[in-house]
């Protein structure tokens, strides 16, 4: 089968991760590159064996090439919308680095463009392909957890402010929330089946950065926390940090009416080991270590094979492009992270809970 011909827009650091994942997944060929800095684009072209005739500083000019089937958008956050929409309108499949966009308006425009184009539009949230997330989603799909009524999701860097374009609103849009927070926020929504957010209460902080002169120009948050209510009655507590006086902000877990599950193994909490859980473990070659073996029990799940999540997300993209089926990470689902993030920033500014703004698509 012929490889899918891919063009890359934005040839900075993250584009290397895209390229490496395309090559590991197989079935792709990089045929053109674009960057507003020609020297940067030429360097990538040299590394990836792309001819100089296929090096561009205008993505609109590059998109005129009929042979391009798919596009990787690897620009900084605030520059995702225009190239993604242009590529979709040109009939190309699009793989866009996370977050989908820095603002709800931009993300909405991108999803609308994808729906109008009818092409594949996938966001690069590679951690969704981790065993923790996939196994937990399977528990939900099989009805083992029952209805989820509460979840907490968190990620913590004690001292991990990334610098560069990540710390300025003009390029990133926001800080830790859109950088690393979008991963655990999306994965919680994915496990829960993408419930519709309706109310959000949040707080942000940048106290530790303000204590270090090297971050004087930083104008985004280093810490964020939010309480999210969903239309189905469930709630989620979200926590994220680049810099904080703690080693952890807690685990990610989900409480269902019949069972609970926690990432980091994962671990399942049930009144007894169900036949349905045993069947899933047997089918996937997993081991269930229940303590105690009977009665209200804690079940540690082991045996998941190591997964290259970057490779897996590109395999998923490849299969969607070839089959014409929607991405396993639906853009409409990822859009909910922008709905929540929009609510987080408005809630912090207002100092109170706000209503979620769910756009019509």
C-alpha cells in the first residue's frame, strides 16, 4: 500500500517527535515542509530527505500541492487555527499537536472546518493511548464501573516551567493548563465518555515564578485547579502544576456506582472480583491480584505490555485516513477541553463559578 504523503507546518522541536512517530508507525512519507523561517525549514528538510523544491515559508502555497494527503500542524499554540483550517479546507487530513487551540473560538472554528471538510482531524494527545487510560475506558464501556459520578485528575511538576514560547500568552495562550494539563483533562473526559460540562469554578496562580527573576517576563499560570460539573450530574476535580511546593497533587481516579479505578497500575476497587473483569483480564493476558481475594477488595492489574504512545497515535491516524473513519480521539471530544479551559480562565478572572460555553457545531 502506498504511504500517506504528509506535509509538516512548523519545523521546530515538536515536529521531530511527529516525524519520529510517523517513521515508527510506518505507512507515511514526509513530502514537504513549511516554516516562517526558511533556514529552520531547510534544516528539517535536510534531516528528513525532503527536496529543497518542497520547502516553503507559505503554507497556503504548499497546500496547493495535490500530492499532499495529510498535514501535521506543529506551530505554537496560538498559531494552530489558521494552518489547520486552511489544510482542512484544502481537503487534507490534519494531525494537530495539542492543545487543539489556545482559545475556545479557535478550537470551535477548527472543528467546524473539519466537519465541513469530512476529512480526518486528530489532536496529538498521545497519553490517551497509555494502558491506564485504555483499560479504564474499557471498564466504562463494559459497564463494570457503572455510572461515574466523581473523578479527580492531576499532574504535577515540582519545578518544571518550560520557558520558550510556552510562557507567553501571545504564543501559548496560557500556561500549565494548556501545556500539560490538557493531557489529563482530556483523558479524564475520554474515560468518562465525554460528558458535557455545564459549570466551572477555578483558581490560577504564578507565585513561585514571581520569586525567580528569570521568569519576570512570564505572563501565564504555573498552577491551576478547577471543579467541573457535568450535565449528567458527574463532577471532576482537575489539578495541574509546573511549579509547586509538593511532590504530587494526587492520583487520577474515577468513582463509579459499582466500582472505582485509579491510574498507576491501574488499580480497581470493587466489592468482589466480577466475572466481567476476569474475562477482560483473560482476553488481554493480564494478571489480577486481589486483596483480599473475596469480599470488598483492591485489585492490582498487571501485565500490560509497554506501549509507545507516540507510535500508537500515529497508527490510529494512519488507519483513520486509510479507512475514512473518524479518529479514535474525536475532535468534538477534545473541544470539551477548550470549553473547560475557557471556563477556568473566566472563573478565575471573575472570582466565582461560571457557566460553560458549549458551542453549537
